[in-house]
C-alpha cells in the first residue's frame, strides 16, 4: 500500500503546517493599543441570499466610515462571504475567531447559518450580533448570541391585531410557502396570533418556491369568503399571489409576513399591492433627522434607498461601537457584558434595548401600501 | 502545541466531501450515473439526528444506522434503476433526490420541516464531554477546548475516510471490482462472460448510497444542524463535480477532486464576492485541459512507479 503511505504522509504534512502558526491567546485579542478593533462580518455575498448580504454589508460599511471619522477608536471590518450556506458560514466564523482574532462578529445573514455558527461563538466566548435573523429561538442558542433584527414574533402579531381592529376581521385564510425556513416560521406566528386573537381560520393553503400558478389555492380561499388573507411568502412569490388574488376578485385586505416588507413588492405587483399591510422595524419615510440623514448618506454612497437589512446592519455596528466604548476594551467577555447592558439606544430604527435573553425590545411600525408607496397605517 | 480550528474545519469538510465523492464514484464505476447522492446523504443525516436526539442512541450507533438505512434505500432504488441507463438514470435519480427532500420538508413531526433539525450532538463537543467525565482534560496535551473539539472531529473523520478509501481500493482489485469495471466497459460482454450484472449493479448502488448516508450522518454531527435545504440537487451536482473533476478512473480522483474543490473557495476568500467566478473558471479550464479528470490511471502509474 505504497499509495496509502504517501497519502498519510501528505495529511501529516498538511497537519504540520497547521501547527506552524504562532501561539496566540484567543481569550485576549490584542489590546487596542492603536485603538484599532477588529470586527468580523459574515454575510452572504454570493448565492441566492446575496441580495440581502449586499444591503447588509453596505449598512456596515457606511456605519464604519462614520464611526471611524469621529475618532477615538477605529473599527476594522473583516468581511467574509458565506454564500448563504452553513458549512461556509462555519468555516468563515472559525477563520474570524481563530485566525483574525476578532473582538466580535456581526452576522451571519440567515437564521439557518446562525444555528451552526452560534454554538461555535458560545464555546469560544465571542459575542455575535445577528442583524438579519428573524427565526424564533436565535438568541437562546447561548449567552454570547445577540440580535437587533426584529423576529417575526414581534412584528406580524401587531400588524394582524391592528388590521383586525380597523377592518373588524372575524375570519381569515392563511397561505404560505412550506419549503422555506423563513416563510414557514412566519406562518407559525400567523397561525398562533390568529388563534390568540380569536380570529377563525377558514383554510390553510400551502405553496412551493417558484410556483407560478396559485389559482387552485386562491379559488379555495375565495369560496370560504374570509375577511382577510394572511400571507407568508417571499416578495417574488408574494407579488404573483397578490396579482392573481385581485384578478380572481378577492378584494379583502392582505396582511403579509416580513418577506413582503420590500419596495420590490410594489414594483412587481403594481396596482395589486394596494392595501397590503406589513409590519416593519424600519420605515424610510419617518420624519426624524437621524433617519433622513442616514437615508441621504446611503443614497449618496450606493445610489438606492436603504432597505430594512441595511438599516438593521447600520444600527448593529453602532450598537457594537457603543459596547466597545462602554467597556473600553476589545476583550470579548467585557464587550459581551457591555452589549448586554445596552438599554434605550437611539438608532435609525427607533429606540432599542436588549431583553434578558439578548433579544430585541422595540416597537415595530405597521405600514400599508397606498398610492403606490408604503405609508404609516393607523 | 497549537492547532488552528479554522484549518481543521476546512479539512473536516474536505473529508466529508471526499466521502460523498467516493459514494458517487462507486456507483459510477459500474457505469451508473446517479444524482441521488444528496438524498441518500439526507437519509443518513436525518436518521442519526432522530436516533440520537429523540431516542438517545449513542452517536456512533446513530452514524452507522444512518449509513445502513441509506444503503437499504440505495438497494431499493438499485432495482428499478437497472432498467435505466445514462442520462435517463441521472434524471430518475434527480427525481428521487427531490422526492426525498420533499419528504424531509413534509414529515414535520420527525424532521422539523423546513425550519430544520437543531441540537444534534456535535462529535467534538461529545468527545470533550466524555473525556471530562473520565477526569481527563485536553490541557494535558496542551490543547484548548475549542482546538480539541475541532481536532477530534478531524481525527474521527480522517479515520473513517481512510477506512473508506482503503475498502474501496481493496475492492477495486478484487473479484467485485473487476466485475464492476467489466460492466462499465461493456455490459453485454460482461454478461456473456458470466458476470451477474443485476447483482453487481444493485450492489454498487447500495454501496454508493451507504457511503453517502455515512457522510451525511457525519455531516449532521459536525454541523449540529441540518435542514432540507442542505440536500437539494445543488449538492448532488456539486458532489458529481468533485468526482468528475478529480477523475472517475480511480478512487483517488474522487479524493483529490473533493479536496481541491473544498479548499479552493477558502483560498479564494481574498477576492470576496468574485471567488465563485474564479472557481467556475478553474472548473471549466480543468475540464478543457484534463477531460479525463485531474487523476487518471496514467498519472497514478507515474506516481507509484519509483
């Protein structure tokens, strides 16, 4: 087995190169002598989630530029692509924690990636702040896991409740995509909320990613004559559902999950998007100086209006900056404690606090599509 | 002693991918082109997840059970697959993989549906806990906890991968391996020579599925979280690319192909969002200049000859 011997030799060689790197104590990343602090970012810059990843990185970079121009400390962002996949996110996290010795990590983009990266951050004692994960149970992974992105469980119930009060909704139909982690968990929230609010669910219909024809589901929904439709879908499928529903003559209000919270839905669905109600942590039309400054700076830098993901990322880095300033160090444990103690932080998304579980405490806004644009719903 | 968990992590995923590529290689060595590997990988992963989390079965038992169940599923698909050849078989197995993915989504009570299966015991952390109960501590050999967990995962995977490579190499120079290559070269001629074509083709399918299932189970205990999105046809095509880029003439092709294509995106990290463009270019270039794959028999002979 000459070949086998050679193979073992090669593996040993590879291993020996691993041992070659200099010993560093990772519990104490280098003290901020020059006040430069390394922050790792894991974002999906390639693959199907790259549209989100792009906005997120834009938000981080804009915030970093502003923070660094203020002086005091310099935040150095080390941005790694995860391609939206768990293995890649895990490798990226290992690299940031062990090779780059970052003080903290921002990201990853998807909740599924956090399920894999979160436990690693906890065992290594590295604070990790998710700015775009919306699934339930994310911060419960461990005491180093934080998030500033509003989970579905906060936003969606409020939009349903406000719509019920305004339109006197007694029975509703639900339609959702059952093969996507995001739309599925959105559905779970909708169903639980409807039951809690005493809204009768007339029918529950499912669809799959990339489906083009929803007439079977919508005809069934129409037959039951509900007062409203609750829909958990991503915006590309959501737009088609809206169009086909209106074409079938279903004119009841549609309350969308977080996937509908994108200007793209109005672009794609056009007239059919009128009356769509969604909850959002971020509203670019808010008459607040901070918000308008951010929108203007973002437009100047990237040419488009910031979406929810850019705003969450922007606030996320400011939260991290606040924690590092408060703790006066880049020691991971102390940054974690400082982050956990943040209360009533004023960001572009509004007043923000972490609860005891390091999850989000903030008031979401409910918006409605009127005259071809999102407006506050009340 | 200092080990970088980052390098060990990449090496671990490379080893899992090597196993997946070998699963495809075994089936291909009888001339059967399969795209069902992601589905078999999923069977292995979900089996061990359910067994270890819901039934509290020890992790090694779960892994073996995952491989075996995938193997049984492979034998079951091997029979109808006998009627199909070439691209028709590829399309049929593609359908099988998609069907399995939908089963993982719909069988919610067991799999957690699209949201995924969380809290699967991680091999490294399990090993560490076991050592701690015996009063042993990785500090004794100069390793920190996180280094130790990454290192133990790597060692376990390395051991299993070496065993798999060894078994396949042994088989390829045995009666079974000769029958496989005879069938690949010319099925009717092999049949005329008295080789039981049905038996060997189904055997190859079962073996391939077993190895894929084993790799899937190991993946579940490395990542500690799985979801149906991990077992789409993208994965199957990627695994096929490992085997084809490396070369399908010998098992070493699958090993080298998987190792190269796993390490490549990591070494390309410095170009950030363009890395998959370069990855694609390298893939195309490799296929143009070495259509038989990176490793072929001629190269292997030169390598082994002193």
